[in-house]
C-alpha cells in the first residue's frame, strides 16, 4: 500500500516491506509492474553501493587523451551510430532533448542535441567523457540499461540522485550479432517534455545500428531475413540470421532472438537444418533469382515463418574452395563456357586450410570466436594488439597465429619475454649494441630484436615486467620507427607489427607509477582477453586436438573416469597445463587406446582430488545472490565430445526445453556458480536467473 509523501522521499512514493522498512519505488508515470521493479531494484543496488542522493556530482570527465582513446576504441560503433543519431535527433528536435551514445562501460563518447538543453545537461555532467554507469551516477537510463541488458526508461524522480530529477531518459543497449553489449543509445530531455513514443524511437534506432553492424560483419555470408508475417520482411521488425557455408548459425540480430524465443548461445547450438529444416544449397538454388518469393519454413514446435535469403553469389562461388565443408553446389546455369566446372581434385585438402593461423584457434568457444573476429578486423591496419590473460592461456600461440594470418607472414616473427631477461640485458637484447659497447661483448656487436623483426612481427611477452626506464626508450622507438643500438650514434629504421602480452593489470600499474601511461596507450590499439581454460566451453575439442597432435599415428581417447576428472578440474595452469598433462599421459599410454588414471601423474591426480574436495566449501563461502536448484549429476547421461556437456535424445522436444536443459546442465557443471555458467554459455546472469525462475514451480 502506498505510503504518504514525505520531504525525505523527494516526491517518491514509498511502500512497506518486511520489517516495516520503507524504500522508494518508481513514480510519476502510469507504467507496469516490470518498470516499477526495475527502478526499485536499481535503487537498492545504489543504496548497497553507498551512493548518496545529494552527493556532489562528478564533473571531471575523462582526460582529453583518454577520451580520444575511448573514441578510437569505439570508432566502428560511432561510424554505425552517428548517421542513425542524426535521423533520431530530427524526430525530437526543439524538444529540449539530446541523443547520447555510450560505450559498453557507460562512458559517453558522442552526443548531439538542442543547444540550450546541452548547456543544462553539462551542469549535471551529461556530456562526452563522463561515465554514467550506475556505480557512478546512480539509477539512470544508461547505467541501468547496461545492468538489466534491456531498454530502460528512467523518468524524473526515479533518478537516484536529486540533481538528475529534471531529466527523463530512454535508453536501449546496442548488441553485436553474438549478443554482446557494444554500447547504449539514449535520448535524454527535460522531464516536462516526456513523450511515450520516445522509447519506441530509441529502440528502433538501436535495432537499426545492430542491423548495420550485422550486415558489416557478415557481408560475405548468407543473411536470412525472416518473420512470421511476410509483409514485415525488409522492415526493422524482421529477424536476421547470418549463416555460414556449412549451415552454421554464426550471428543474429535482436529481432531473430525475440521471434525464436532463444538466447544467442541456444541459437548457436542449432544449424540451418535443425532450426528451419532446410539446407544452404536449397536456399541458394531458390534465391539466386532476385525475383524469388519468401519461402515458408516451420520450426519443430510448429511455429511458421517466411524466410528470404540474401547473399553475394559470385563471392560464395569463389569461396567454395576455402570452405572445409560446403553444401553450395554450382548448378548448370552457373557453369557455362565462361565458368568451367571445378574438378574435385582442385579443392585443397581440408587439413591444409583448416588449421592455419587464427582459424586453428577456433574450437567452439564463443569467447575465443569473438576474440578472433576482432583481431581479423585490425590485422594489416598498423594497429598494435595487446593480449591479456592468465599465464598459460596461449598468448604466444595467439601472437604467432596473428603473424601467420598477416601480410608479414613470410617475414620474421621475433618473440621477447620481458620477464625472463635480466633487467641489465633487456635493453641490449631489444635494441642491439655496437662493437665495444660492453666489456667482453661480441667483437662486432649484436643486432637487437627490433631490427631482427624488421618487416615482420615483434612479440613482447610479459610487457608488464619491462623496467620503467626502458619503457620510455621503447615508446620513443615506436613513435619514431627508428632504433639506435647501444654505443652507436646511427639510427636504423624499423617497420614491425607489434603484438604485446601480459598477465598483469596494466591499469593498476599505471596508478602505482610502475608502468607508463603513454606507453600503455601506444600499445593498446586493440586489447583482447584470452579466457582461462576454466571459463571456456571447448575443453573436449582442445583435448582431441592435443591428442591428435601428439599422437598422429594412433587415435587416443579418455575413459569416462578421466573425462569426469578433467571436466571437474579448474586447470589453474590453463591450456599449457592441459597440454603437459596430456603429453605425459600419451607417453604413459604407449600401446593403449584409452587414457586411464594409471597414465596420469600422481601430483595431478592429488591436485584434482583436493580441488574437488574444496569446491563445496568455496561455494558456501561465496554464495550466488539466488539459489539454483541442482540437477542430476553429469555422469547420469552420455557426454558430448563437442561441447563437454551431456546430451539426451532431443527428438520431439521444443526449442525452449532444449535451451532450458542446456542452461540447467551448464549451471550444474559450474557447481551452481551462475557467473561461470553465464560465461560458458555466452549469455548474461540475468538471462539464466529469468529462465530458471520461469521454469521453477512456485
């Protein structure tokens, strides 16, 4: 029951809760319970963070260099969003409003709006360079939309901080084709000018940006446009799926996920044939003609859609040899005198193309797949790459794959481990030295690693361990593209692609004055994080690949006992540890076809047992916010080698049931840890809570 208005509530309605404690809820607009709960939950988070409603506002935006870096990192987002923002602003011009674009952290990177309102907004730090996450600005449309991962309206006194009560803000997250948040689009204005259609405009504009992004990402694959109503194909309401030549679903827009009722992770478990009951070759045959009409398709649950496929036939025809598995077969119409049919022998062996460069790292994990996609976009663009990740995650392997896929592949790849070279020698190793520079040095001096890598790739591993005095020298070399060997007065020009790696937190090191901020920005053209093995979903494909590499003449496999041991282990040494364990086991299993516990080293078995015994205690010490019902043990059903999770006969089951089962088993495999399960599935924690809560009997 609503309580009375009080001065302390600043116009917010109050409601009684357990223990007669009163807390603020959303007010002012006649909106549904979901909106009220969203605002209410946000206020609780802000109170838990210790934020004050009347605290002094943060008027210190990012420094100019930081803002430039933030904009450069989000250049592609800005390029897609800016034209849409202009169109959106035309719809709200002269309404005391502004259009705001934020990155995935909530930092404003671009804004346009009415001049007078921009001035008012700047007084509450609503301007480029300022972070509007919840932990910074309390309940607000941008920050709350990032947490809720859904369109969010925050009106007037629903804002947590009193200074923002004059605002009405409508925000929608912008998602990439894999469901990851790229940023947030927001319209903020004077709360007296609120209009119910504003949120609809913002959501449509966000979808437009997402569709542009998807088309840009997958311009050379088939794009399947579909809707339950044929007249909606070609509009912002349509669903769009990106389909590779082997029928895999590699991307989707928000409309596709909403219509199918699936998360991005659940959708990627399907192929074109399992979802729509058709094949790539059938769609190619039908839609090669620009006059082809949409094709009716039906899901396994009986829902019907109309689909229209778009693809660049000449490109697909030319890519046929590059695809390890392809069901696109040119018909007689495309194989006239000017286009003779290819002989089967003209196709290169799959093994020669499938395991080359970055492609060799893709074994089914969504995080690694996204990482590879990002890197492919910046290769050969003179953009340095910074690889972050724990020790043993394969940072040098990734660096070599980058080199192999670049235009510099025929030139040297030179790796320098900054942590393993004594501080007194690392400068000479990097820059070289002239004759007589050191007592007892080589008579003719030595060429440094930078010069050795000229024309190729220089990989600086553990860059965080580089001495501070040497960092300034390296920065100068990178900026001037010239290196002067020790003891020499002559500079040598160098041209290298720079890849660096570290397991350290360079941001913290900058604050501690142990790493130069200017060097950080010079190295951090694109930063990517290699996930630890415990967060990856491709354990079984990795095991199979390592066993195949170490035993090319025989086929080894793990017995069920070892498989359960591996799946329950946290792998603190990551991929490197997995490789060493399997390499030793392969040697021990000489003559056997199956690896058992007898083939594993005793120390590994002891570590695995100890970790298994400690896991329940750890879970009790750090409980999740909401208990999750435990499911049947993993060994109750067969295990899928491709995913590392059990599978059942799914015939006749609905897509929703299959998705729910996958989520439940991922949570079970993670020991009830929602965060780990969410990372493995590639979906948000909120999605898991919502799905399990919806299915749990009340």
